[in-house]
C-alpha cells in the first residue's frame, strides 16, 4: 500500500506524525518550542525549494495582472548580501527585477510589476538567489504564486 501512495501524501503523513509526536511530548510535561510547531518549508503552501536555512523567500500569495510595485521580502542570511529575483509566468515569459543588497538585518525588499497581458494569468514562480558582494553563492529559495486575471 505504501508503494502506491504519492510522494506528497507520504510527506504529509510524516509531517502529521511529527506534529503529533510534539503534542505527546508537550502533554508529558515538556515545553515544545514555537518552531517545533512550524511545518517544514517544503510543505508550506507555495514553497518550491530551499537550499539554506538562512535564505528564504516570503509567500507572495495572489496578485492581479497589471499590479505595480508588488513587494517581495527575502531573508538573505546576513547584511550586505545580493538578492537576485527571477520571475517566470504561466505564459513562459520571465522577468528579473534589479538586484537588491540586504539591509543590516539581512532583509531584502524587492519590488516587481506584474505584466498586464492575459497570458500571465495562472501559476507563476519566483526564484531567489543570494550571493555575497563578490558573487559567492549563499543560498536559494523559490515560491509559487498566483496571478489573477
């Protein structure tokens, strides 16, 4: 039976078992940290891939086509790092907003404009790549988001 279950179902079952084991530990008198209750990044809606615990891309959610100045927040894992964003839309076209250098808290604030053409409606993907100022790779993350018509 397990061999017939899709991989996603197996991952979800493992996450539920992990969460239930945390509940048992908490009931037994131990205190579970807040992070113990968080689902792994790979299970969070919209998360696609993650390579470094210090690098993450926040959820973009749903945006309307033609919307300007959509904010994307990224954790770069340190100050002075370069955040590069690449967006790929449902019609296959891509966009790369200007790179941004992370602030003193290691956060990159990036903005992009969603194209207004009908063909961009649907699922899109945002891919983040973080490097040092000298170009050394530090991590990546990606999120799926929805473009509404």
